């Protein structure tokens, strides 16, 4: 949940967070904005089952560093982590 994400990120200071878009029950990106506020340096990779262009655009416009479809986790997630860590 959002509280655990924010608490963990604030306490652990990870370089990268991989977060499910469905984290918020209301479907908003409030968790994302709160995470950026608490940990501005963290790189965020968002996972989603939604392949719609509007969803990808909303996530990237909100400031996500990468977007990975859940069905492509096995092939794309590690590459996304490497890419966001290297800039």
C-alpha cells in the first residue's frame, strides 16, 4: 500500500523502486507524487497491466523513469532497472 511504500522508501533510500500502478485503490497517481516528494532522487519504474497509450503517457508525464507491462516483466524489467540506474 501507499503508506508502506513511502515508509520503506524514506527509511531505506533505495536507488530504484518498482511499483505496481494499481497500488492506489482509487487509481490515482497520488502515491507517485508523494514518493517524489519524500524521495526526490529515487528512480521509479511503474508496472501495469494496462497497455493503453493514455496510461503510459500519464505515468511518464507524472515523472516515472520507466514503464513496464506486467506481461513483459520477464523480458523487460531487468533492462528497465539497468537503464534507469545508468541514466
